[in-house]
């Protein structure tokens, strides 16, 4: 039986029908790793002996009528930054090169309780802090569409493994685009969960062991090759750590039942240009949407929502988040760095925009923190009101398609947008909205011609309306053809 590029849902159906067993699935996925991973470097840890023992047990249990969850016997990989008991969790950092996890991360535990078999871990940038994926411990991960290009980051190994069929589904994390940009660059689906829906305990970087609190801004979620698989994974993973007024329904597509679906697009912002190749594909997609019965499409955000103000807010919140783990000396150093950057701005633009506010926020006074929170709440009221009027917002993910590997200093990295140079931090811009306000974001791959790189679109909805963004992605699959296999990998 040809198992290549089957969705996780199809694999589970075959398992339940007895047409394949878990050991055969491991043979397939480890065979794929042997075939393609040397050129990609996506899967950086494997636990073959453990996985085969778990697969054999899962096969015996199924034969004896025991089924331990909806993922019973399904092999998968997870991002290296999540703890898997007995495996290294380094986040690509040399000082963690001997850090063997003694217990599973909370979300990994849910996957295992649902019957999943973790067969390996996928590559990350150092401390998950880049939109590319490379580090001194594991090396560089390449994009299956073109190995001269990056698959994005920080969940770049996850996306590359999925796009090359080294795994049927994946699980990663997202601060400001860490799931979304890799999905866009490699042509897979991804879902960043609402803040509060999935725990980040057991993720590195994150809170220290024993700290029961959850970090601000950071979220987690699955990557897949279909919207149906995102729904499957979210149904298993859903475990909110805050009260949810109306729990999402991941079992069925509830959005299909609505008489009208209202869509708002936001594809342009002053001083933040998008590659014309991306804009053309967005225009084709939204034109197709407008022709769908029951779909109403509007364009442009209200004037009170300004991208640069959102950017400033994101820098302050991100800096504050990092600063919570600093001692007094480190916070003083950050303040001095901020002052130095402000002075440098008078003579050079070599440093990324917003960096001085980022460092300053690491040592915010109580009054500054209150002002940051006030601005966030003020904007949140506007966004919440907007998402009561519209079912989904459609946004870009990155101003460019997949970029060449750039491993020089960040200040020397330049993106080219329509022949003009722009800063590397433009990766931030379109990912800020979901991060700052803790909103769900699903990435849907769009149509492509034979010579085009993948391109995704970002679907956002209200807080804890994760099922709506996934439902909308599934509805749109009739327009997009869904995931497409990279040349040479079928």
C-alpha cells in the first residue's frame, strides 16, 4: 500500500479498518527520513527503538479491542523545543546540549494520552528566536521547495518535515509568526491557538520547571496538510487554562451552517509593502471568495486600527515578557542598550525598527507597564467589536515568499520586496495582530502555478473562535486545492 502523503485522518481510518498497522507506518516515515532528511535536516532527533516498541504495543492493543484515543497508533514528530521524556530539549542552544527532559510537556502529554507515538523531534533556531531555522548543534534546515531557501522559523523543521512527508502531522509553537511563516514558506496548514487554549508548560524557552503560570503572547498549535487534520489535532489538544465562555466545536464545520459568512481583508498598510506576486494571489483568492454563495467580502481595516501603533505595542509587550526572566543587572543592561540604540538612530538606520522600545520595555516602570496595558485594552475593544461584525479577517503572513538562507548578523539581513530593500523585521508586521490580542490564526495554502513558490493566507477570528478559522479554511479548500507536494518528493 502506498502511504506517501496520506493525511493523518486517512492514516487513522486505515488503522481503524485494519489495512495498515503502526509498525508499517513507522517503516514508512522512518524510510522517508532516510530518503529525504539528509538534504533537508528537518528531523534532528529520532527515537526508533522506543517508537517501534510503542507501535507494537499499539498494534497488540488494537488487535485485542483496546483503543486509547483518537490518535491511537499514529506516529508523528514534534518541535524540538517541547519536552519529550527521555529526549533532548535544547532549543538549539549550546548551553542546553545535555538537557534531557524528564517529563513530557503538557501538550505532548495530551498527544500521547490520545494514542500518538512521538517518533522524533524537528529543528529550531537558537531559543526559537528567528524566522529561519539553523543552530550550531543541529545545523541548517532547508526548504523542500528549494534547498537554497529557508523553510522559515521558528517551527521551520516542523514545516519542512511535514511538507516532505516525514510525518503526517506536526506540533509547534508561535510567538510572532513562528508557526505561520514556516507554513507560508512551505505550503502547509498551521493553526496558532487562542492565548489560553493550550499550555506552554514544558516548552523551552518558557517558564522554569515548577512554575504553574503561563507566558503572555506565546501560543502553540498543530501543522498539517489539511484543515480536517487541524480540526482532528485541536479536538485532542484542547485544554484551556482560562475560562472559555463558549467552548469551540472541533468535531464538525459549524461555519457551513451559517446563512452568510462575512469576511474582511487587510492586505495593505502604509510603509509596509507586500510582494506583488503575493498580492496577485490574494486578489485571485478573494475574487473566488466573492463568487461563493453566502460569502460577503469587504476590504480594508477601520482607520483607528494602525499598523505602526500595533507594532510599537508588540515591541513593548515582547520586551516586557523577556524582561520577566531577567535579574536587576540584566534589566539595567537592557535599559542602557535602549539608550544606545536611540542615540544611534540619529546617525544610522542599521538597527531594526522598534529594537530600542523592545530593550526599554525589559525594565519598564510600573507606570509604563500600566500605560502599555491601557493601550492594549483600548485596541482590544476595537478589535473585539470588529470581530463581532465579521466572522474572519484575512491578512498576509510575510511580505515575501520563501527567502534564501541568511546567517549574517540580523542588522545586515535585508528582504527584497518588489525590487526594493526592506528590513528583516518586516516579518513581524502582519503577525502582530493575533499575537498581541491572543487571537486564533489559521494558515491556508493558496493555489500556485508550476513555477511558483508556496504562498499562504492568514485567517483570524475572535478569541476562542479557533474552530471558525479552521472551518473557514476547510470551506475555502474548494478554491485553493489545498496542500501541494513539492517537486521531487512524491
